[in-house]
C-alpha cells in the first residue's frame, strides 16, 4: 500500500517548498495530498501563484497519513499556527513518533506547539529565535532527528524532499529518484 503524505497549504506559503518535495515524493510512489486549510481549494502562495489543493482539511483524516509536511512562508506559517486541527494533528504525530516535516519558517509552527523541546531542527535564518534553546542546527540544510525532518529554506527543498522520501520509502528509493532527477 502506498504511503500517504499531507502537505498543509495556507495562503502565503512558499511555493518551491511545496512543489519540490511533492514532486520528489510522487516520483517515489508516495501519494501526496495537498490539503487546503483556507476553506476553499484555491490557495495563494507568498509570490501570488495560485495553487489548486487536492482537498480541504475537512475532507481528510490526517490520522490516516504517514507524514504531515508544513511548508514555510511567513504568512502561510501564521495561518497554519491559527489552525487548531493541524496543531492537534502535529502534536498527535510527534507523540506517536509518526513522521513530521517542516521547512523554512515551518518549524516555527512546531515550536509554537511546543514539539521541538529536546529535538534538533533547522529553519530559515532569523526564525530560530522562537525555537527552544539547543534545538537550532545552523550548518545543515536538512536535519533529521528520528521522526522529525526539517530544512532551512527554498534552496533546500529538493534535498528536503529526498530526505522525506527516504524516511517513507527507504534509502534505495530516495537514491533512485535522486539519480533519475540528475541530483548530485
């Protein structure tokens, strides 16, 4: 059975941080649901690119997912922080050691939910002030800490996607997809 990953979309998200990981995961056979929390299928990115979500938050049971992914974009992150359903799902996933991923400003949502205490994570430079002391790893684009995968920004979106694929489907599948994409 294919793995299922939910990418949470809110107005103001960073588009590259959605497209690159989604593309990598789908190439690797993962079912990816682009999930709008905005009440409608159209979600507008931080750079005014309209996206059509696969479904609304009300149409998916996040507990059925194998991974939840939080993209960055400061306005998108602010919108996600206000969504209690997503906050509860992220908390439940972390407590159950299910896979949680966040990129750029996305780890701020996890910090706001108090899910990064005792963990290692990275984020967009300048966002680390809200992370718990000792959490921030500045010198790596992608940080994997057990069930938690974080990345620092748009330039890390492709390696972030490959790390997500590895966590869901194994190193061999991630390497196969990387090679097919000419990723070095």
